[in-house]
C-alpha cells in the first residue's frame, strides 16, 4: 500500500511482471498517464485501487482477464472512452468508475457516442416481454373459452326452452289421443277413465 504519498509520474508497466501481487493500492497520489495493459498479467491480483489520481486514457481490456479481482477502484481520474465489458469487469458497478466525466458504458448506465441510449438491459427487457406475452396470452385464451362456453350454453338453453314450448303445445293433443284410445279399447271397463287423464284433458 503506497497511497497518499504524493507520488508523481506514470504507473510503471513493470508492475505487470509481479505475477504474485495480490493487492495494489496507488490511490490519492499525483499519478498521470495511462493504465498499463501489462497489469492484466497479474492473475493473482484481488485488489486494485488507482482512484483519485490524474490517470487518463482508456481502461485496458486486459483487466477483464484478472479472474480473482474482487475490488476495483478507478474513480475520480481523467479516464475516457468505453468501459470494457466482459468477464470480471462486468461484475463492478458504476461506483468503481464514477468521477471520470468522459467514461461511458453499461456499468455507468451511460451510452457512448454512436450507441443507442442505455436503459433496461436487453436480457431483462426480453424476459419482461416474454412474461407479459405469456400473461396476456393466458388471459385472452381464458376470455375466449369463457365466451364460447357461455355462448353455447345460452344456445342450449334456448333450444331447451323451444323444445319445452313445443311439448306444451303438443301435450293436449297427445292426451286427447290417449283418452280416445283408452275408451275405444275398453280400457275403462268400470265406466271410469283414469282420474289423471280426465283432469289433463278436462273431461
């Protein structure tokens, strides 16, 4: 840790050859120049803090190769361009890069020149659309089934009512024919027509 020591000059690229280095803190100095791409060789690096300097230029994409990197602090410098996206670098949020007016990228939720405006991540938008389409599809299906069920039920009720009305219209004639048949065949041997038939035909 050599932070807050008023160090000047550039970040030495020779740091990239210290392959066993686990932590590097050069914050709060007066360093300038660019971040050397050789730092991407530090496969054992877990902590990197270059914040509050005057470092400029682009963030090297080689930083994304440091799989063990758990803490990254590049805020409050003069960095510019797009923040690399991929592997380890995409795990850090905007706080690792804030204070660099000319930086852009998904981590800062800030579009770069020539990009489409950054809003909801593409994957989340697609998932949301899929969920909405499934919900509305199920809703429309249930509404359709409900409509057809009610419609055919209504038709069935109309047919039942029509059938009942037809039976009511034909019932007097059926009973009259039954009465005649009963009396002509000697069914009333004792001179009496069944009481129920008499009441229905009105005799």
